[in-house]
């Protein structure tokens, strides 16, 4: 059975904090296998799932195994440039955003790697045009909460070209694996092992909520009588 490790350090947004519990990757075997298959086929992919379900953890895990270009914050063109330029060895000092966009598009095409755009929210017409131009050159993966126009914005008409991979909330067995991992790491007391069903019920299988609950368990600030 795959285990999970836990660290104290950065929170989900990357902000340092000594009291933040960070859950590392565990489970998701079917999703990993499917995305590896689609990567080998050089397919465009839409990775779907509600907030906090673990889309970012999934693509970060895959980036350790596959040759991916990963934009962790794809809400705006500027943040995409900030995330991908270092991976491609680009120096954007003194360049305007339009110049950065053109250089980034050329570098992505030359790299021949799948480009992953995580945390894509309502995509503007200009950003949609950029993503379409990238998808004409290399496989593109977009991580979003849903494929509805009000979530993905102007990229919506292009999604007919994309395969779907849905990231669902954890099953009880996956919640148990995570709890066992953080206990083994010494991040939470061993008493958490007897609280797995409560943690699963309270978190509804959402890893972000599970992390928040485990932080309370680590400090003793929880109420087992809460539904």
C-alpha cells in the first residue's frame, strides 16, 4: 500500500509557516495511470475537480515523473510567464508582456513538452488566444474546477479537443493512508488513527479540508462530537 508523508513548512499557497501541515501525494493510482497514458499519446487534457480536491498535487506529482512544463498559477498571462520562463531558461528582464508572451510561446514549442496550466480560472479572451496557440504546438493540460463556461471562460469552445480526467474526493481508504502517513511522520499524535472515519466524514474526502482538520488534531483543537 502506498504511504503518504507529511511535512511542516509551506502551506498550500507556498507561504512559510511553522504551524502548517502539508500533505504530500498519496493514492490517485487510476488518475496517474490515465494521465501517463494520455501524455504518451500527446493528448490535450482537461483535469477537473472541485477546489481543494488535489488537482495541483496530482500534476506536481506527475511533473516528477514526466517531462512537463508546469505553470502553477495560470489565472493571468503574467503569472504564466513568471512560472514557465525559469523552466525554459528565459531571461525576461526589461521585456514587455507582449514580448514575453511571444518568447514563451516559441520556447514552449521548441521544448516539445506537454504544457500544464494549473489553477486556471475564468480565462480572458487574450489568455484563451495564447493557450490556443500553445495547444497548436504542443499538448496542453488545463486544470479547472469545471468545464462550464462560467468557470473556464473563453477557452470553453476549444475544449472539444480535450480529454477529461476527473479528480474525485478521497475514498475512506485514501483518507486512512494519509492519516497513517502523517502519524508515521510524527506530525500528528497516534490517536488520529482512531479518528479516521470522523476525519473522512468531516472532510468529505477533500484533502485541503483534511489537512485543516489534521492541523487541529495536532494541536488538540478539535471536537469529535461535531458531525
